[in-house]
C-alpha cells in the first residue's frame, strides 16, 4: 500500500483505489461539513459586509474573506483529486498588534435584537469570531478522521489560520470593549502558575517490569498454591 501523491491504496474487496477516491467514509462526511461550513462563513461575511461602519473591521473582513476563499479552493481541489493542490496552504498573518486590555467595564446587559436596525459592528464582529472558532473545530475533527494524506495535511495546516483569524477579531473586539477579559488576582494567578513542576528523568521501566513480574508471580502462586511445575 502506498500513500503519496499519485500512488495507489488498496480496498480489500475491490482492489486498487484511484487517488480521487482515496477517502474513508468518515472523511467524506467530515470534509463535506468543512466545505459547507466554509461556504456558510463566506456567505455570512458577504451578507454582513454592507452593514459595517468601522473601516478597520471592514479591512479585517475583506482580508479574511480573500484568505478563506483560497483555502476553500485548495481544500476542494485536493478532496476531489486526492492529490496536492495548486499550491501549499498559506499562513494567515494579522496586521494589527496583539495587546489585550484586562478587566471589565460596566455595560448594558445583552439581549436578542428586535430590529435589523440594531445590527452593529459589535454584533458583526461577534458573528465573525463565532464562525472562525467553528471552522477551527470542524477542521480539527475532520483532520483526525481523514485517511487521505494530502487532505489531512491541508486541513491540519488550515487550523492555525482559523485560530489566527479568530484571535485577530478578538483583539479588535477587546480594543472596542466588545470582548472584555476578566483577570484573576495576582495571588491566585501566581498560585496556579506555580502549581506545576517540570518533568525530569526517564521512566523507571526496569523497576516497573520487576514489580509487574513479582505481581504476576504472586498472582500465580495465589491461584496455584501447590504449583510444583518443573522448569
């Protein structure tokens, strides 16, 4: 059985499997969900775009949409062909800083909107964040079920990009007090930070084997107290 681009796998009932059909059942369903989710996210971005008021958020949406479109295309390509896509998965790089402001600022309680006129940049950025988080989860689960090595790599390489896009949106939201981050007291934080220690040395396998053998021998003696087997 071979597992690189253009090489053949085997089905125990039907024989050689061509590259375009080199997918397991779970993989087909999970990648279908990924592709459908990607379309849903891009459609959502497209619908929300005309409602955006902040030019910074608009720039983030356009940059992410273009990147998502390319990732969707190469994922679809390798899924349909079973081979390497036109180019490797790119890395998404946010353009803004990554400083978070900690602490909670008093705000009005959240509740469902009653009118389309209530759509705001806060709501839109929240939808974008939820979509990126969902994409990261879907692609991770799909990669774990994927047997085709090319599709598996493309999905796995795409997960960090979903994380980066979600982080970019959360930084934007935090700056505008949409995404507030509480923080533990310094004492509690230090206690948790210091609640672990580095691992050291190597497992004592010899002692474990000796203990295991002793336990097994004791168990045999208990089962057969008059065991007179000759060696």
